[in-house]
């Protein structure tokens, strides 16, 4: 049906003043008095609600009960200026497109996030989740703008794969067969499955991304990835979205430069295009949010060697829950201490011990560390994982065997090291964690439309 988006009404209200227009939306609030009734209506296109003014003398007695909170409406009226609301619609006629009964759960203006997580099908209608999704949309668009403007090809890597990119075994199986124990062996059982072998939901598009980079030079893939990790923290879900570029002829310092450039671009883009949404999140969720984001755009990121980071943590005098020791992964408390207490801006930690990183990362000459880095940001911790890839065939095979991987399953990946291998690097950024950082939301379940976690499949 023909109508004008409410965002367009507010953006260009002067051209509509005094004219009859049609808007559609959902009733957010309804107030009644003796002679006049007021509605606030949202169509989801912007943060602001449009106020509707109903002169009850122009309608029959049923008008007072026609508009329930949550109902879908089509409204026709003349737009007028408003000192308090910029503009408002003087109602001439209306249609109820979808009634909403009194048991509609979102009657109050404010609900706890815990309560809203119980109803993902409705929570997106609240200001918080509408604004999260708008920021997420703009961030996704900015990602494409950045890479397309910098000569990267967008490739679609497979979601169903026969290998575990991280080699950790935390993968979801894909099968068409119901389990039974009649097969002589697991191998024979899966030989009768759809693909004739084990198949999984991908943990990462990186391995296939490397294939594309060896032909196209600079690529990025951007899509859903899956990890069967039984974790119930505020930062982990089973289905998440990753941005994964891969760049030929790039060593670790080169990819660090690209990461910093990309992060600054997308943060700046959201600051420019989502100002109202960020002001909302600063008011209700994180004081100082906008200053924090501006600091990211205008700061030079720190590059800190892992060994130096451990020494700083050990000298800090802080009683960490997990004692910082060389050879162990940095914990969230360590990452936040470095970014929030020491440097007060994003930090690249480089050259991690090879024992805590994935098999594909380039081994440094010291034999103990790999050319890898994590980008840590205040308030979240790790937001980007990055490395130069190992190009030495024998070293790569040795790393795979050390981690107990089946080398034969990665023949095509190993072939890249035999046929014209060149230095190349890439990174993975969790889009969901970046949305958390941009909005101040503290739980990753609140930045996904339908979060997937252990025992959680609504």
C-alpha cells in the first residue's frame, strides 16, 4: 500500500507540512482525554515515533477503543508543525491492519533484557532491539563499502564443509541419517550419508578464503559461522557472523595496518550514520559511549608483543583470577586491564606462543611463537583475530600432526603450499562483538535476532 516512511517524514517534514499524507506503523502508546486522543506510532525506519492527534468530534464513539498498543495501522492525515515533536499528524481517517489483544507482552515502556530474551519474536519491536538491528545493518553495509572501495573481491565460502578450520573439534555435524548402531563402523555408517563422509557446519571460511586469495589477490567473505562450544558466557554463541578478509603478498605488519584501517572506517561510518541510535545507547546502556568510539577513530592503535604483555600483567600488582603466565592464553580480565587501565585504547597483541594458536599460523624463527595478533578493545577484549599464514609445507604438516589432526583431510589446503605459494595473511572479526562494542550491549545474545546457544533454540 502506498505510504511514506516515518523517517522520511521527519527528514523532510517541511515539504509535507499542510499536506495530507499516509503513514503505516504500529501503535507504541495511546493516550485518551475528553476531546482529543494521542497515539505514538513507529514503522521501524527511525528511532522517533510520529505523534498522531485525533480530534474525537470528527469520529464516532468507537475511535477511543480502536487503537490498542501493538496494533498495526494505516493513518491518513495532514502534517502539522509541533513545537515539542517537530511535526505531528492530524488524523483524517484510519484503518486497523492488525488488531492486538490486551495480553500483548510489550505494554510497558521498559522491560528487563532478561525478560525480553524469552520472546525473540517480539523483542525486536522495542527501542533497544530496533536500534541494535539498525546499527548492525549500517555496520554490515560499511563493511562492504570498505572492502569494495579497497579492491577486495567478495566471495561466498561454503557453509557446509568437510574440515574443521580451527582443528579443535567443536563442530556441528550435518547429516540426513538417523543414528543407529547397526553399522560395523562409524566410517561405514557415514559412507551411506548424503555426502558419503562426515560433514560439518563451518567454523570459519578462512581455508576456502585462502584458496580464493591465491587467485584473486584480495578477498573477503562475510557470513554465518558455527561453533559447538558448550559455553554460556556473555560473549559466546553457537551461531555468529564473521568478516574474514584474506590478502596475498601480505605479512603480519601489512594485515595489522588493514585491520586498523577497517576498524576505524566502520566505527567512523556508524558514528556518522547512526547518531540518534548511539545517543540512545549512551543514555541507557553505556555512559561515554560516543567519546569511546571517537577515541577509536582518532587514536593510533598500540602494537604490543605478547611477551611484553605478560610481563606488564605480572608487574601490575593486580590479583587476577587467572594468573598471567607465558604460554597461556590471555584471559578477558587480562585483555581489559591492558586496554582499559594501561593504554586506554585498542591494542594489538602480537607473537603468541604457538601452542595456544591455530595450526595454520606462520611459525616465527624463534620456534616458540607464531606471527599472530589479536586486536583487543576496551570493554570487550578480543574483537579481531589475525595472523600471517604458514606457507612452509613441512612446518604446516608438522603443526597439524602435533595438534592430532588428520593430515589427509586437508590435502587441497596443503596443495596451496605446493603450487605457487606466496606470503599471505588474513583476519576474522566477529560482527556480533563489534555490534556489542558499538552499542554498549553487554551480552552477545542481545545483538542477534535469534541467538543460538546451548539449550537455547527458540
